[in-house]
């Protein structure tokens, strides 16, 4: 019984610590600014009509930034627009389609 209680306390303590590492505020995460953009490399030709080019960007992966190279993507629905990830006012906002 004591072992189960201890396991539950440790699990819940770990979850609260993970949530506190990236508090979500007004749709963004508090974070340090990302590094400068990586210079563009190769831009492949459009695979077929209807695709849009998404520029490369930094994204948060836990406590660090990772670079995502640019790529072609098909919008999820007609008229969708890609809003690139951005850092503003000490908060990190992930990219999304709208």
C-alpha cells in the first residue's frame, strides 16, 4: 500500500513539474528567444498544384529549439493560411493553419 502511494505521489509530482516547465499563457509559452534563422538551402520544386511552401523555422522541443527545414505542404482545407511560429513579448507561439 505504501509503495502504491509513493508511486502515485512521484508520478503526480513529475507531471506538475513538467507542466510548470512550459506554462501556457494566452496561446503562447514563456520561452527564451529562438536563434536566428538558418540560411536557406535547397528548395525542391512544387510536387503538384495546390501545395504551398512553408519556410524553415525554429520550434520548441521541450526546453530547447530545433530547426525544421522548409517544405511543401497541402493546406488542410480550401483558403487555409499558414501562420509561422513566432516569438513575441517573451512568449512562443507555435505555427498553425487558419
